[in-house]
């Protein structure tokens, strides 16, 4: 690998690390939001009745579904990032055998998560 290629590889690695950190941070924020939504739902069930409870449950259920969809998007983004890095390694090194082995360890890079969000 030439010096310029090494610099590009290091820059790609740093960018990949930053993306990983952002995705992890976003995943943590989503988990915290899920916990907060559950707390709000529990409180509403304790304090509210009738129509108010039903409205709050529907709103919070919609929020929960949104958080689930965002979690799937984060997972797909992570998978896509791995796939992009693997393809870049193949194009830079020509070592498809190495990236095939890494792909086996990391998964196939395909997002197979399905989310069905049904409007209530």
C-alpha cells in the first residue's frame, strides 16, 4: 500500500469510528426514550381513566412504534457501514479472501429487519 493509500485508509477508518460513535450514541438515546415512554405510560395508567387514558395509550404506543422503527434504521445503518468498509477494503487491497472471512464474522452486511408499523 502506498503512502497516499495509507492516508486514505486511515481517514476512512477515523470516519468509520466517528459514524460508529454517533450510531451508538443515537441507539442509547433511543433506549432512554423508550424507557421514558414506558414510564409515562405506566403513570398514565395509574392516574388516568376513560378517554384520557385511551388517548394517552394510543399516543405512547405510536411513540413506541416510532422508536422501534428508528432502532431498525440504526441497525440497518450499521450493517450498511460494515458493507461499505468491506467493499472499500477489497477495492484498496484486492484481498477479497480477507474481507470474505471478515464478512462471515460480522454478518453478511444485509439488513433483514422488517418493521410493520400499523396506524392505530
